[in-house]
C-alpha cells in the first residue's frame, strides 16, 4: 500500500521495486508472490494515477491532510492477509517479501525496515542520529511496515488524531501488541528500503537541527501547521 501525492517523478521506481520483490525466490525456492498494489491518492494533480494504473495498481482517493487517514484509506482496500506499506519516494529491496515471509513464519508480530537515504551528508547523518535515538528509545523501526491484516485491524490502524509521527505511534502500539502475545517486533535488516532525500534537498540538510522548535512540534503529532509545512504542503 502506497500513499501518494503528486508522485509522478518517483512512484514508477517504487512500483517497479515492488514488482521485482514479488518475483524474488522465496525461502523454499522460486515463486511469484501474490501482490496486490494499492495506491492511496492524496490531492494529486499530476500523472501519479496514470502511472499507477499502468502498473496494475488499485486506487483510492482522499483529500485529507493527514497521513493516518491516507494510510488507513489504502489499507482498507487491501484484501490479502498481509499489509505492507511503503512511501512513494522509497524503493524496497528485491528480497523484501521473502524476508517478510521468513519473519512471519518465525512468529514475529510484524515490524519495519532499515532505512537508507539515497545520499549522505553530515547534516543528513546528524538527522539520522535523531531518528536513531527515537528508534532505540522505543525499540522500533518504521519506513516500511509489514503486518498481518488481522493485527492491523486489531490495532485500529493508524491513529487519525495524529497529523505526524503516526508511523512511530503505530510501531509502538504494534510492538506492545506483540509483546502481550509473546511475539517480537521485527526489523528487516537484510532488506532495507532506500528513500529519497527530497526534503533535505528542498529545506537544506541541516534544516531540522536548525529548527528544533519545528522538530518538537512535529514529534508532538498534533500540530497541523507544522505538519503542513513539512509534509502536506511540501512541494514535489
């Protein structure tokens, strides 16, 4: 499931990576994974829907400036047993579905993935330290979630009262849900995602560390103004 707003420049690479992962040999040998691609269109004015259609994706639409609402709209369209979410400006590894299958068969409740930026700089590395602190503090990962649909539904999906950090909130609740049932939260260390650095390209590599008040507001999860600036009104 892919949330997307005006992603004509990047969504084809994301979709192609999903197709490649679907054709990757599984733990027991060569196979094609049955993958249903859902694109949740959010206020798109470009060719995103056209490109998604060419890849055979199913689409839903929502105008909400709220990623929780967008993600949940896409997830509700899923008919398969496992929900996998990835952002349109990221690409998954070829062995992603194989690793997800392996983890779920080992009894993991679900989880996230290792995130690699498409480029690196001192400013991006410093921002990465902040994200690593959050991951270590809550003992979770994000970037790309994989979770059985029944677990997702039991959790109530993403919290629609949050306009930012909905991913961290979901990861924390998923980890707690698993711990209560004797299951571990997993991270796909051997199947990372590569994500764009377009926000750093636009705002500057040191932007978040130079604007700690904005970072604080975003981490609070409920500041629509801050979320609009950094997410929902961000130019593609």
